[in-house]
C-alpha cells in the first residue's frame, strides 16, 4: 500500500464516523475539522495534491468515499497548509 492509499483509508474512516450524523452539513464540517486539527500539514497537502490530479478521488488500490471527498473539496482552502515563512 502506498502513502496515498493509506491517507484515503484514514479519510474514509473519518468519513464513516461523521456520515452517521443526521445533519449532513454537520458531518461534512466534522470531517474537515478533524482533518485540519489532527493531520500533519504534509498529510493534508498530499491528499489535496492527489485530489487535484485525480478529482474523482480514485487511486489504484483505494477510493475516497463520497462524503470524505465532498468534505475535503468543499474545505480545500482551509485544509491547505500555509507556506512556512
């Protein structure tokens, strides 16, 4: 398994947890908040770069769930790590 497949699996686990929420908007926000707070900047950058090159969220051995992909794409500006000065 390569790094992006691992990140996809992690994002899908987070997505599965928040997908159970009755309010989809709240679930999407929860996914984005979790990734922003707990993922290292390089992990977030790798996932965002992957989505730029593969907007469907599919890699050779894994695919982002719909809710995880939607949450990441809707919040990509806030998830993108800031450049270090």
